[in-house]
């Protein structure tokens, strides 16, 4: 039988809240090196709270949607449960799973995702004023 124990943080702080971004199509880097660790674009908000994503010479307008069920971002830690609880001083919650061999696996909650940004329209090119030839 698997036992899952959920404990709150020691200092009472909740984990940070992240946003999920949903795009139409796919993002491809120019050098085919992947998107991890690279800047994708600039995320801004209008005065009305509408999210605006600028990627290169394109602009996308989106909307903020609250998720029906929030997601939790977890980090998996293998080994002895007491060592893991002592190592987690970052204020995250922890889930411990005991296996039949006596080893335990723990999961720390890194962040919660309660909202997502949806950009479902096609990107529009950003065009500056070009002087006309006389």
C-alpha cells in the first residue's frame, strides 16, 4: 500500500504562482537549439489587463482564463524522508510516498498554476511608419 503524506510549509508561506501560456501553432528557435533557457519574447499587459505577447516582429493579443482545477509543479526527491524534510528549507509543501522496500520518495511543491494566458489569434506583424518616396 502506498502512503502519501502532505505537509504544509514550516513558515506558513504558500508556493509561488506561475502562469501557463497557450499558443496557436508552434514555437521554433532559429538555431534549432530548443527553447529551454532562451527568451521567447516580451509579455506585457494593457491598462485594461489584456495580455500582449511580442515575439520578434510579431504581436499577439490574448486573454486571462482561470483554470477549473489548478496544477501543482512538483520536484521529486528520492531517498530517506527525514533527510529530504531537513533539506527543504525553501518553504514548499512536501508529499512523501513510502514504498515496500523502506525507501521513501518525496515531492516538494515548487509552484501552483491557477491561471493561463490564451493567445489563439494569429500573430500580427509590427509595421512602423515607412517614409513615402516623393
